[in-house]
């Protein structure tokens, strides 16, 4: 790696152990909740995170559990729906009485679940909710029960702007972003604020769009050297395909929403060259704990992990560390311990939790050629 430094009604329940009812510390097991997008528009993210979480639960239980207790994992499908996510957070916290909730995957479903976990005083760790505002309220105060293991959109935008300038030698950029997504809006804002070149076009679409030829026709003959595309894989894959078929060959730069096999399936691997995206995790990292995780995940699911499965895997291990350092499964004690973590070592990086409940960690910008990961650049926070 090169290094660059810059400033659900419940339909599915997975249980690895049979838990008894009662208070957290009195139970024979420790309950961990999973609130994931197992169906619906972003189910690829939720399913990957579910797989990562379940692998971590399995490993922890096989190694003896936490505080000499097995973990009882209760996972519910939020259907990629904000209302369902809020309902599930309430159910997990107040009916199932979990010690920690892992998930949801997206910023919108995480934001929707926040009031429920706040009322119940149960920590929620989102693996991939990257909206800056998730861990802060409207007044800029920290949300006391919301944590994350992924980096923030503002850092992604800054890192990608710096990468475009220093690595791609970009002086003129086109932006094609999702105006219906808080995620994409935040990424667009931070990129614009950091990019030192000229923005020659700023095009928008909404999440329901599938035909992007009008946008691509408008930009095709403009003078630019990179396309910045803050979007989820569903739209990004189609835009990449249609752009390449139209003869637009400039590099395409995206964020962590690109990190899914579905992007390649939608775009066609032959169209995915000179594509770069910010990621939490790289398959090419040779560190032993990362290669051990890749092997374990591949053995379990017969496919390689992606960043989302890696983030959820780390989220469960972060919950484990919080419970161990609290020496208690009481939810409020776990929250205090999570806030004090300074030395978490995970497959998506080693980090401390800062005062706003965010991890202090690096970004990897992954390069794709012919649909294959061929390299990457580490971008570390100043």
C-alpha cells in the first residue's frame, strides 16, 4: 500500500446460543442485537454485514464467550426501511433487552433508530453509517448511545479530493451525485470544500433513476479529468456501465458505497477500469489478522469478504471489548466503556474512539481495473 497523509417486522432471527430472560448481568448469556437491511434496496450491504457479525459471534463463542458467557445474537430485518429500523431498535432494546445493538448499515436507518436506543439507553454501533451527523445532535452535542466503526463522510470527501489532485493529477472534475441521499449530499459537500481544482459540472439524480444518458450526454464533451460519483452501488454500477458504453473513459472516483460485488455485476467487469473508491478494508493487506479474517470468512461463506462484512465483524468485536472493559453486560456500563476505548485492533484498522464516538482511522482508496482490485493508497487523518 502506498501511503498518503491528509488532513424490520422480524422475519429472521439468528441465535448462536439459547438465552434466558432477565437482566443482562443475571442472564446465563449476553444478548447482542443485530438491526440489518436483509431485504430491500440496500440488502447487499445488510447481508454482508450480517455475515460479518455472525462470523464474529461464532468465533467469540467458540473461544469461550465474553465474561464466561456465550453470546446470544438476535438479528432482525429492517427491510431497508427507516420506520422498520426504529421499530426494531425498540424491540431489541426493550423487549429482547440486548446489551448492545450492531447495525444498521446505512445512515438513514441508523438515524431513524437513534431515538429508540437513546430512550432505552443501549449502545448502537453502526458499521457503515458514515453521515457526519449520526453521532451528533442538531446542536452539535454527542449522541450518547450512537457509535460507529466506519469513518465519516467528511473525511471520505477530504481524502478523495486530495487523492484526485495528488494521485490522479486532477485539475477539473465533474460531480454526479444522488440528491435524494444524505450520504451522497454529505460526500458532495466535503469534496467541494476540499477539492482545489475546478468543478466543471455538478449533476444530480435520485435513487429511483435507472437511465443516466441525459446526464452523461451533458458532460460527455466537457473538459474534465475525473468524475466524482458519491452514490450507492445500485446507481453507481448503472452510471459506470452507461458512461463507458457512451465512450466516457475518464477515471471515476467514488466512496465506500461502491464496495460491493453488485457494483461489478451491474456495471459489467469489463467496464470497471480506472475506477477508484474509498474503502475501510483491503483484501490486499498482508497483515496476519486481516488474512486470517479473509480465510475464515471465505471458508464460512464461500466468497471473499467486502468492507461491509469486515466493518460488522469489527463492530461485534468492539462490542465484546466494551463488555469486557466494563466487566459487565449492563447496557449503560457498556456505553461508558465504549467511550473510553483507546486501543481497538480490528481488520478495518486499529483505532481509538474519539469524543464524538467516531473511530480515528485511515481510509484506503482502492483501484479497480477490469473489475479487479489491483492496488490501493492509504490515506491517514492528520
